[in-house]
């Protein structure tokens, strides 16, 4: 099809094609919900509230982005993100005397190494993906407890730009970092050979292997990205709170999975884009914030989040079926 | 050596069980005392029921993430509805578990959504519901007679809970081996399309596994609440991951069709013995986490390329 025939209807068709309809609906719903909340909820659009939405979206979102590479490449999900984030928060605080960027690099290196090890076990040694990451989660938590003696480590220096600095009122640096990772991730996933191979591995593992794609390397890469994606939120939370401990990232695994699934990434692999992960994260962050500013309790927020996951995926499945 | 060559994982879990029993007995002679075997039976009962339900869904090629959260909710329902009449509470908890299982099964089948997704949503929903039911304060049970009855022992080692759990393992094993529904579940998990064409009741089998998984988890939570005389939203916290670990350790394959309740029971026993023994010898919390991870890692490696390599060498 030439560019000239790419009429308005075909753009519409692409956005609402069975494989894209859930992602599109969630993107529209996020924008509508945000605008309605701005109009009707007092102080919702204030700089401090917007930045609190962005803080929570950035940490969960970065973890979900890394996780999405595992999911899209066909290995369902990883359950070691929370303990990786916890260990990274401890490393960040321990290294924070060297400055913000070296400390961030140190926790990132930790995440990369743990991700690489899991990637080798799953990709090279062909072990069960989910159980390998459950085992890794337990081992990483054990190491982190051993290193920190089970205690909370406190930063000696004061708050840094990474923890609480803002580019402009309402836009923390953490959100800028999140945006940068989304853009780089989207380009890598959609426009490079590695991204293409990663997606094809998820669509059909056997065919990808038979076709001579670098399957093992892509699986290892996806876990390296997931490890990095888990370490960064750990560092960000540590930078913001000035503490590192084992409770950092307690809900990270399932929050990241939920955000990714709501956004329209298929759990079975091959389908979904990096921007979908970002929109799913923002959808849940805005929804949770609306409940929060209306003084709904934590348990109500959890129940609504569970319902949102169910409804988004059910609606996606129904709409996709209708179009077929 | 022959078994080891045929199935390294099968031999591995026996080796683990035997080795740990020897080490813990050597370290602390109380390990094999009646009182400790009673305690082992109690942890077997809790983890066992969750793992058995999860294993059934895995056998049919699905996966139920909501079992752990269901334990918390069912315990709270049991005590909230059963304050005056315990039977009513138990029935309410079981009915809730069965209905949630039915929902999981129907949504998964009707919408063609992966059960990982359906049950993840339900899991988050249930954990919120548990905190809401708890209402910020400890929920306790005033029916001391019943609690006492559940804490008595038979022959010094068996508790009512462990007897019920062992019975359910046996019944589920017999159901899978000798009934049409059992054969359908295994066939559906092995190859869904072929099973459907061969006349297996695909929908019935999948929905049945989810309902049983919900019922087993609800029963585990209700019995735990009766035995302890209290309920909390944190009871189910680690049960999902432990149950999945036990099922895999027990030889159940994520791809479906492979694994039996007997193997699951051994997998549960391995984890129960490990954690009981480590507690008994006073292991530190990093050691407990590292050894749990280490045992899982060994199991996962035995199921991957290193296991295949070993099999080829030993054959």
C-alpha cells in the first residue's frame, strides 16, 4: 500500500484493528479520565498532585517497560523485580556518597548482572521461565537481607535532584527519565533488528528458531532489560526517600504486570508495544490518584485496580472478537 | 540409577527430602519427634491445598494466581459469617471460593483471555477485599471448642487439618486416574484441540479445575482460621509463589497434562520440611531465603538443559 492510499479510514482501521483495539481504548480512556478529573476534582490539576501521579507512574512504569521485553519475547513474566528493586535501593544508598549518577550506575549494574544471570538460566539453559525468576527473587532477597543485615540503610547526604528535583513545577526529573526510556524503548522495539527478532520470538518461538533468528540472545537480552528496569525504580525510590530496605518494591511485580496488561500487551507474547505499557501505567496511576484524592482507602484502590485489569482485558477481548 | 536416568526431577525430590530429613535430624533430634511431625502436617495442610488446586489448573493447561489471596479472604469470611454458627461460616467461605473459581473458569473460556490475566485481576481484587473485610483490626474466633477440636492430635502426629488434606490429595489422585472427568482434565491439558475432537468435555474440565482450585484454597483459609482462632489479610501472602514452587518441584509442567497429586504432595513436603527444619535449627532469615531459592534453582535446572544433559549421561 502506498502512502497516498493510507487514507483517514485506514489509520482508523489500524488503531481499532483487533490487535490494537484494547491499547487504543485505554489510551483514549486515560486522556478522557485525566481531563474529566482536571475539570471536576478540586486541586487535581495542581502541580503537586500531577507530580505525585508522575512519581508513582515513573517507578512502576520503568519496571513494567523492562518486564514487557520478557513478556513480548514470549516468556510470560518475571517475579524477581521486587527483590531486585529492593537490593538496588540498598546499593543506591550505600553508593550515594559518590554522587547521584555513580550511585544510579551502581544499582543499574546490579540489575544488569541479576538480569543476565536469569537470562542465561532461561535462555541458554532452557529452564522454566517463571520458576527461575521465583527462585531468583528468593536468592536476591536473601543476598539483600544478608548484605543489609535486614536493616534499613539511611542516606548521609540530603535530597538530590534525582529524588525530588523537578524540570518544571509538576514534572519531576524521574518522569523525564521515564519518558526518555519510553521513547528509546519504543524506537528499539519497533525500528531495530533486535526489537523485531524479540517480537517474532514471542509470536512463534519455534518458527523464530527455525528461521535462524538469534533466539537465545534475544531471551537473554529481555531479562537483562527486565533486571535494569527493576533496578532503576529501586534507585529512584531510594533517592526520593533517602532510605533503602527490603520493603522497597514490595508490590512492584504484580503492579508492573497489571500496568502492562491493562495497556494491551498480550501475556502470551508477540503483541503489544512499549507505548502501550506507558499508557497502561498512566491509566492506573491516574485512576489510583483520583481515588486517593477522594479519600478512598488503600483497599478500595486495590479492588478498583483489580477490576480495571479484569475489565480492560475483558473489553479488549470482546472488542477484538466483534471486529473479527 | 534407572529412575534417576529416566526422570532426574523425580529422583531429585526424593533425594532432597531424604537428605534434608537426615541433616535436620542430626542437627536437632526434635525434628522427628511427634510434636514436630504434627507441626509439619499443619504446614503441609495449608500449602498443600493451595498447591493442589493450582496444580489441577496447571494440569488442564491453565494457571490460577488467585489461590493465595483466596486463603486470606476465605479465613476472614469464615470468621465473619461463622461467629454464631461455624458451619454457616464454612459454607459461606466454600461457596465464595467455588463462585470465584467459576468466574475464573468462565471468563477464561468465554472470552479466550489467558487465565494468567483473569486470575491476576481477581488476585488483586481479592487482596483488596481481604483488607476491607479485616477492617483494620484483628478478627478473632470465639468458638473455643471448635478451635480446640482442630488442635487435637491423633496418635500424636495427625491433626484434623492434615487428615482432611491427605484425604483430598487421595481423592483428587483417584479422580484423575479413574474418572472420566480426570481423564478429560489430563487430555485437555496435553492437547486441547485433539482432546476436544476426541470428545473430551473441554469446557467442563477447565471450569472444574478452577472451581476445585477456588474450593481448595477457600477450605485451606477457613480451616487455618478455625485452627488459629483468628484471621488476617496477610495469611495468604507468600502462598501463591510457594504453591507454584511446590507444584513445579512436584513434577507438574506449566505446559499442562503432566504431573500427579502424589508428586505435588512430595513437592509440598520438600518445602514444608525445609522451612520447618530451618526454623528448628534457628537459621537466619537470609539463610532461609537463600536455601529456598537454592532448592528451587536445583529443581528448575533439573527440568532444563542440565537435566537433559544428566539424563543423557546416565542413560
